[in-house]
């Protein structure tokens, strides 16, 4: 098996890259003329898949290996629930107002997540002992 250290070290940078692509995709929605509903559906699906991935793998990993991060993970999960509700609203009625609301909440969430998680992700060791504290 290959050394997982480079993969773990890259997680923070990958998170930023993915957030940037989602920001750009949402920004592009404002420029679309024509079938906005179809394009919103594609964007909303991509954002939901991103959050599902965090919920299914990253968050459980952080909770298991860094229990002091559980309050942060709980807060990020609440953000995901709020964003899922906004995604449903946008998918049902993709107006500029709904898109602006989604954009503002998404940007706030991404900025917070990047500020809190990227430094941690970029310092993770490949095999931390369960229940150890978060890296400083």
C-alpha cells in the first residue's frame, strides 16, 4: 500500500480547490440565459454531493480521531442542513433572490470551513490514534 501522507496533506488544498470550483459554478448561474432551472439542478447536485462526501467520510473521521473537534463538526453539519434547505428552495424556484441567498450562505460556510479545517487537514498524520486531540 502506498504512503497516505501526501494524500492527507493535500486534503486542505483540495477542499479549497473544490470550494473555488463551486463558487465559480454558482457565479456562472447568474450569467445563464435560458433554462436556469436545469443549470441550477446541476449546480445544486454538485454542492449536495460535496457535502454528502464530507458527511460520510471526513466528518466521521474527524470525530473519531479528534473528539475535541466534535462541536466544530456539529456546527458544520448544521450549516449543511441549512444549505440543503436552500438548495431545495433554489431547485424549486431558481430566482435571482434565491440564488443570491444561496450564494451568501454558501460563501460564509466555505470561508468558515476553510479557516477552521484547512490548517487541520494540512497537518493530519496518516494513522492518528483514535481519540487524540486535534493538531495545534
